[in-house]
C-alpha cells in the first residue's frame, strides 16, 4: 500500500485492539526492547516494552510490525507470529520457525527514541 495509506491502516488495526511494532532492539537473535503502539482512550499510545512483556500480553487481536519498502514509497503492516522454540518464545513476520526474533526490519528502538527527541526540540529563534 502507498505510504500515505499507512496511518489509516494503523488506525484500523489499533481500533481493533492490535498492537503495532515500530522499533526493536535485537541482539544475537533475541529482542531486548520493543517500541509498540496501542490504543488507549481513543488515542495511539507509545511504550517501550521487554520481550517478556510482549510474550505475556500478546493480544488475540494480533501484533503487526511496520514494514516500509527501501525506497520509502510504500509499506505494510506484517503480522507477527509468536511460537515456542526449544528454549524460548520467538517472534517472526516471515512465516518461518527460525529460532530467533525478527520484526520485518523495523529500526532500532534507540533510533526511534532519537527521532522522537528531535521532534520534541524547542528551538531558539535566530
């Protein structure tokens, strides 16, 4: 879908009770921090959670990772599947059972935090 349609699709998913993933810090195949959006009192709310938080609170309505094409002109929300491996629970969007976490190439949480900090800057006029 076109990039301009993604906010509309995000609103639809959030209104249905889904969680959206926009960032994930993955180290050695295991996610450490996840930036999620969910609906609360009619608004999209962002939080940074741990893997255990997502495992224990994985909504029946689904979890979707924001995927954007390399050219930035299109994207989609890829459904995140949770499955049990030999030693841990894992998350993937590529329909495989490879025992490592994968979230459709979302940027790191650290990157997203930096972007949000830039957005909230109060600049002095020259």
